[in-house]
């Protein structure tokens, strides 16, 4: 399961970083380009805050929280006993690491860099592949929890029987 987690995390992270590099190299802020008509546009922005550009004055705090989240996600992934948990946590780690990389390495300075966002849907804030990863992972984790699949792979009902 550890190898699956690592492969998923590295692959999704690479997609995020490559798409951000391409967006930064080929798009100009304030000059959106239609990709799929008005449904999906490429629109380069740099976000110092969190989701929906909230907390723009707290970039260093978001960076530190992302480091903690990445460590915790990896800790859980190393204890995963199922493929689905490994995939979900790998996708989550990629999303966290993708935006964390921007915060650490991008301008204006280390640990307070701005995240590159470039995908725009109608009536929705501009986002990136890392944001997609985080949301897909959250959905997978909710489904696993709703279905009662524990991290170790046993059904949640099994724990009650084990404790007796």
C-alpha cells in the first residue's frame, strides 16, 4: 500500500506542478483564454490566501498548517491497509504538497509565496490541479468513512466485535 500511495502522490503532484509551470509560462494575468467555450477558461492568478482567497494576510500560517497536514496525511497513509485509502491519501498528499510547494518556493518570498491558480468555471473561484486533488480526496475519504471502511481495511463493525 505504501508504494501505491507514493506512486499516486508523485504522479498527481507532477501533474499539478507541470500544469502550473505551463500556466505561468504561457498565460498572462488578466487575459483569460477560453478552453471549452465559456464552461472552462484559463485565467492566471496568484493567490496568497486559502480557498476563495480568504485569509490573504496569513500566508505563513497556511504554509505551516499545510506542512502539518502533509505529515499527518503521510502518517495515516503509512498505516493504510486498503488500496482505496492509499489512493485517497495519495491524492490528498499531492494536493497539499502542490500548493505547499508554491507557498515555499514562489514569489514574493519563501513560506509566503502565492499559489498559482489558472482554471476557471462560471461562478466559481479560480483554482488549480492541487485544489482538484484535495476535493477529490475529500470525497473519497467521505465515501470510505460512510461505507465504514477503516484505515486498516476492516469494516467499522469489526472493531466493536474485537473490543468485546
